């Protein structure tokens, strides 16, 4: 099982946690973020950003998106795991 971690990497050039997730998944999928399905179809973007911004470092936000299991942490870490390899 291949897990990719983007810890402390500024994928989105400061675009926030939503952009970090999009860039991390796009990199794992070898595509442009604009080619991915809308993230808003999977999660509530406003609630996600609030959770990341207001949570302690012990919180992990996990969801399935575009064939990947995504884990996002308040410290900016985004972990991507290909669900087809489970």
C-alpha cells in the first residue's frame, strides 16, 4: 500500500487546506487539480477549513476523494493513500 505524505509542503502556495488537498491528490494522480472532481461534492469546504484551523494537533480529518483516502491534519500535513491498493 503506497501512502504519500505532504508534510509541511506548500502545495497550494498558501491557498489553504482545501488547495493543499487538491494539489496533493493531483500530484498523486499525476494530473492538474482542475481535472479532479469538485471537492465540495465530498465534503463541506467551509466546515473542513474551520475544522483544520480550529482543531488541536491531535485531530485527523479523513475522507475518501477521487479514489484516494485523504487524511488532513491541522499542522498542514496531508496524507494520501490509493484506495485501489487496499
